[in-house]
C-alpha cells in the first residue's frame, strides 16, 4: 500500500500465491519477471485511487484482467501467449478511480 508516496517491489518468490496492492495518490511498481506462481495460477487485487500501479510480468505468462475503471483507466499492454504455451496465469482484479493500472511485459 502506498499513500502519497511511491514504491517499487520486485517479487522473486517461485511460489507466489496472490495478494493485494493499493496506491492512493502515489505510484506502485510491481515486477514479477523473476517470479513463479504456486500451482501456475495466482490472483492479485489492485486498486489505484488518484495514483497508478504498474505491473510487469514475464512474456510467457497469460494475464486475465477483470477491471472497473471509474474516471480512470486499466491498460493491458501485455501480449498474451496461447493457452498451450502459457507457463502460468495471473488473474488481475483491478479498480482504477481517477487513476490507472497498467500491465506490461
């Protein structure tokens, strides 16, 4: 959680189960490029209120976004691989209120 500040987090766990990230009038960067998902699936709940959250994932992950933008935006710039080639699937439940959430490789 970031409030009126910024934070960069590099997640290196090979058994990431999921979590929550919130940015309120601040910025948060989450880097999953060195991570692995437990059971090859995980869910992260992301909220950006007058701030931004950037999520970087490996190019061989599949990303499924379920989002609610309210005067904000949710941008999935990650190019999904075919299901048969996906190493893991990250489910992103995003809420952006006057803020933004971006997912990229």
